[in-house]
C-alpha cells in the first residue's frame, strides 16, 4: 500500500474508493484460507463486513461532508482503521454511540507516527473541517517510513526486522536493502533516533491542532511504547489489553471487537470529558 | 560536530556555550597561519585578532541571550555556516546587517555544518518554548535551509559534557567517508546516508518537504513573519516544494570573483551585505 503526498490535501492512499468486502486481494486470499479455522467467528462468515472507502482512500466519509465542530477526528493505525472488523466494532464507534458525534477516521493500517505527523500538518494547513476533538492512537513507536520510487510516493510500511526485502521488491527498489539494514541494525538496535522521532511526532501533531483551538487526546497500547525520556507520559494514556480476547478479528491477526471495546472503556472518561 | 538535545530547551552547542575566541571549528588558527604563510590571506584579516566569535549560553553566535529581548524586538535566524558567519565578524553577517536595517535585535541560531534536520529540531523547540511563554516572540524569522543531503542523527552521548538527560545530535555529511571498523551508530548512519539517502533522492525529497512544511507551520503558530531561502539552489529539483515559499538566493549575487571570508572558503562580507539587501527586499 502506497501513500501519495499531495500538497493541497491529505496523504492519499492508492486504493479505489467505494464499498467492498476486502481492502485488497491479499486480505481476501487470507480469508479464503482461514475461513474454516475454528478461531474464525461466525460474524465474519456472512459477508456483512465491508469497508467504505472515500476518494482519498480512508475508511470514512468524504471530507467535505463533515461540518466544523460537529465530529471527532481520529488518527491511528490498523486498530483505528478497523482492519478486519465491522465498522461498528472499532473503538471510536463507541464514541458515536454515546455522543452521536460522527467520526472522521483517518486511521491507516500499517502506518506509524510519521504518517500521523505529516497528515496532521496537511489537514490543518489545508483548512479542512475543524473537529470538536482530535484523538491520536499512536502506533508502534518503532514504525518508520521511507520514501518510495517516485517523488511523492511514500512506502509507509516499516521494514521487517527478521526478513530481507523479497527479491522482486529489492530488484525494483534497490534502496530497500539499505533501508532494511539501517532500520534493523541502527534504528531498532540503538533507539535514540527513534526516541526523538516519536517525540517530534507527538509535539508537532498536537501543536498543529491546539494552535487552531482544537483539543487533542493521546493514547497508545502499552505494547507499542518504547521507553522515551523526552516524552511527558502524563499527556499520553497507556491502554493495556489482551489482544487474544475472542472473537479475534477476521484476519485472525488483529484484536477483535471485545478488545476494541475494552480499549474504549479505558479511555472513554477522558474523551467524554473533553467533549 | 554535535549538538545536545533535550525536550526542555533549544538544542545547545555545549562546547561553544559561553565562550569567546578568535577562531572557530571551521575558521581555525591552523588554516589562517597556513594561508598567511602562503601569502594568500586577505589584508583585513592579517591580524590574528581580526575576528571574534562570541557564543552565548546556548552556544550560538550572539552577544545576547534570548531573555534579553522582548516580543517582536528581534530577528531569529536559522541556517548553517552561511548564517553563523564563519570567517567573518558578526557585524558583517547578513543577520546583523538585516537587523541594523530593520532596527531589530538579532538572535543567530546558525550552526556551521548544520543540516535541515538540525534547523527543524531547533524550530520545534523554539516554537514549543515560545508557546509555553518561556521565550519572547520574534518579529521576523529567516530560515536559510542548508544542503538537503546533510543529515543529523540522534544518539546517546558518550561525551561527559552532556547531561544524562540529553541526546546528541550528530551532524553527518555525505562527502565524508564511511568509517572503518565495527558497525557503530556512526558507521551505520554514514553508510545509510551515503549509499541510500544521497544516492536515491526520493526519500530526501520527502524528508525535505516534511521538514519545511512543519517548520513553517510551527512558525505560523507564533504569528512570525518567515522568510525561507536557500543559497545554493539545492532545492530546485524537488517537485514537492512550493517554490513560491522558498526563495533561491544566488550563492554569489554579484559579479566577478567571489569575495571571501577569512577561511578563504565562505563568502565574504560584501556578499553577506548583498544577502541582507535581498532578504530585506523580501520583507
């Protein structure tokens, strides 16, 4: 999945807009392979799970339909996008159930804090509708993005720690082996560079929205955090959930609806107070 | 060269903090003696005391501390050696000359050898502290964006000058060789910089775009008037950038031979005056 930088808009995910049962062919192939797995919940066998993707590639309505101060804007990774989950089971959907405020969901699976930082600036700089509250679900601190093969294309997927780039990828994009080597042997092994990146992501993203009078709320899964003495953790809620709580999501990888609800329960008081 | 980073302050040049010298890391006494001996030294710099480098408590070239200024009474200038004024007296730098023209004080955050990442980190901390009410707001900010291929990597310092809570921002240049020996941070960073960052430009272009956009956005939050420029045309090939926002000032705006500074590498005082005139015209 690639992201396209557009100066006058949010990052654009290069997927076709519309409603579909699977986000991409790989997800469908995985489901076909797993559908008889005893862990596959019945709620995922009836074809009711669908993604409604807007023209920018996000699982949300078109940006223009949101009105100032009447929605909640959320950023995050696959947990926030709701990969392999019904929309109504994602943690932020419970905010809508409680407050009737719609959600603008800018979560993008597989992405990290740098994407959130970039999108935060793009959002405010382009005077997009003003949310009542912004919630940042900070993905894994180690996630790192590298640019792709064209001027304005980002490959937001973090290199694998244990695997080298597949040959067909390394052939097409020879720089990936350098990125993987540096990421594995330097960025993860000596996390100071990562620590500063995480700090910058946090400060900049919050500042851009606070500067236009929009309050922000920050949370992160405990397992996604690395020790960071640049961060003021009083401003970042840590959520502790067990990812294996059944039912697991349709891809048998992501935490399921109960885990999402548990996450919401741990942060709802703070969020509702801000609203 | 390294800079100390912490979350509560502007990046600090610990080795330069509160010092005064006739020489700097790039404009050294050794080079001067060699050039004098070779008979190529510029006449006004024949005295070893011709130039003074005063560094404030943060290690930046200034007679002032930020606390000396009130809101809207000074110009903040970010950049590399061209801004710091290597090989020049401070009164010959474009920032000082611009301040004189506009009747404003100046705070020079230029760092010789500095990178865009360093400027980006400086601006982040600078704006953060202004928004917290800890520093005065500037009347004008000038940002001279250094070469996009320089890079600043962060590591835990081994230098005893650094407090335990500090990180070290270490400046790398792709023209330097990859160090031999064990794959330390320095080795791995330099290797990636040379083999990847400087060789396949797409990542550099995205990073440059990100840094310029967010720095300017942050400066907008303190309502600062900002003038962005480059001195070498390095950004011209980046299609992501808004070239209306970043002015390209010729390295040598005049004609004829380039007047030089004392180190015989950087542009001289006449060129700095031309920079100041051009920037004033943009103001």
